[in-house]
C-alpha cells in the first residue's frame, strides 16, 4: 500500500483517487499529528466486507472446508453436461 501525506493527497486529489479506483489498491494518507486514514474504492470496500462476513461466519467456513475435503478426494458434485450448458448459458 502506497503512503502519501495529507498535503500531497489534497494537492493531487483527483489523480490519486483515479489511481486508487483504477488499480484497486488502497492508499494510506498520513497526517502531521501521526493519525492516518485509508482511501479505497467503494467496490473494493464492498468486496472486503463480503470477505470479512464469510471469514466470520463459522457455518460458511465449515461448508468451504467440507467442500475442499470432498474435492480433494474427488468425491465432489459433478454436474451433467446439460447442467454445465445451462450454467454456461449455452
């Protein structure tokens, strides 16, 4: 994560915001008093929130672990060709 001072951020607001949005990389902005804040795109923030939700949900994490175990053993669900065509929109 890149870091800039609040003065640089203020002077280059438009270009830095465009950079954050286009690169999907947050930007840390530091203040003279030592406090800092992070700028990130709304899309990236929403994605982070979804990830946190999944990681904090024990039921979902157990489903993922169970799915990985059956996949590793080759015992996972295998859709038919017709189902795959429907999923792929063919």
